């Protein structure tokens, strides 16, 4: 069977990491890169040689040899970039956050359905071995009933600080950039919250420099989530149940995280061994996309449209409660 031919839209840091991991996907071939700058596309192709080095996003979307495009641009561009590629019939893996708000996400999904073209949010954590192992343990009842989730993600940006971290027009702030992982972890273990509390410390630009979130559920369960650009946090996640607790150690959203299991009323921990591959961890989601395309699917069974919309709706609610607003929220 022929390789699935990939193009990458955007040439930033995450695009480089994804391109590196795509080499680990047996039936994938990176053949094109698109950028708004010819120089940027050329520089990218020096590191990752491709057949097509394109100086516009539209040229990439129009390229007939490309089967699927990974969108690796800043948050605020995901909506327009995805619509462009879908209009040209390209399958899409769109980096998270999928869009700036639920309205945009719904339009993207609607067009994908209309065009009958594959579209998936790149929630890479959901495909990583440590996360899958955690879900297996929960499913086997090793934690009992989940009662609480504690997740934190924080770091002090190192100069030169990327403009996107604090620019409202680019979807800046902790919630959309890193807090999304905390929210994802809570939703994936406890489901949709019945009540959301959120407070934030504004940066000088108005976006959140810190944000504390509390999810409450009718059964009494809670999730405490905290994200910050003001301090370096452990960036761990604890999923706690009536029979035990799982801790995902530092960088809980990455494959470098370890799984620690603490049984009920037992001191000490059990380190759960999880097989890991070389690379950054993007190859797992890329393999899944290839599998979906080979099966002729237009929606992922792992990261469904309903999953994406629930996450976006929850982020919208958090921002509304905390007072975090973006230009993209205005309807012209």
C-alpha cells in the first residue's frame, strides 16, 4: 500500500517536532511544507527535505499530491487555515486548541461533514502509552469511583517571550495554551462538569497570566485545575478514587510522564511500567490519522467531534466566568 502523503502548514517549533516524529510512522511520508514566507519554508526544508516547498498556505491546500495536512500555526489561525484546506478537500489534523471558541469549532466540523473530509483535533496526549494505561487502570476499577482530579501546569516563559503567549489576538493566556491540558484531563476522567468556577490574574494585555478553575459534579466529585506563566510548577496530575490514586508525574501531558499507583490505605507507590518509543510523542496521533484515512473515516473514533466540541464549550465557559475575552469572540 502506498504511503500516506503529509503536508505541514506552518514552520514553527511544534511543526519541527511533528516532522521529526513523522519519520517514525511506517506508512507516512512528509512531502510538502507551506508557509507565508518562502525563506521560512526553505529553512524548514533544509532540516526536513520535502518535495514541495510552498510559500503560501493556499498553495499547500491546492497541492494534488498531499493527502493530509497537519496545521501547526498559532491558535488564532486554526479556524481560517482549516476552512481553507477543507475547501480543497484535504484531510486535516489541527493542533490544539482546535479553534478560538465553540462557534469557530462548529463551523469547521460542519464544513468537514459537508465535504466528507477527515478532520481531527491534535490532542496528542490521548494517544500516548501512559495515558492509555491510566485509562485501562480506571476501566478495570483499580481506582474505584473517581472523586477528584488535581492538575497543574505552569512555567515562567524564557526571554525572548513568544508574542503568542500574551497577545489576545493570538489567543494568548494560560487557559488556551497550557490550561487546556488540565481541562482535558478532568473531562476525560470525570466528564462534563455540572458547575464551573474560575478566577484569573490578568497580564498587562488582559489575558490570563494565572487561572484557577474548579469543576463541581452532582455526585460530589471535583476537579481543581491551575495554570500559570508566573511560576514553574510540577506539572503533574492526580486522579483520585475511592480505592486508589494515580499520579502522572512531571509533564503529565507528554510521553515522558510516569504512572504512579497508590492503593487505598497503603503507604508507598507502585511504578507502572509503560513501553515507550523514541521521539517527542507525536507519532502516535499521526499513526491514528493514517489508520482512519485507510479505513475511509471522516471522524476519529478516539477524538470525536463531540469530544472536541465539549472541550471547546468548557473552555468558553471557563473564559466567560473568569473574564477572558478575545477579538475572535466578537461576531461581526
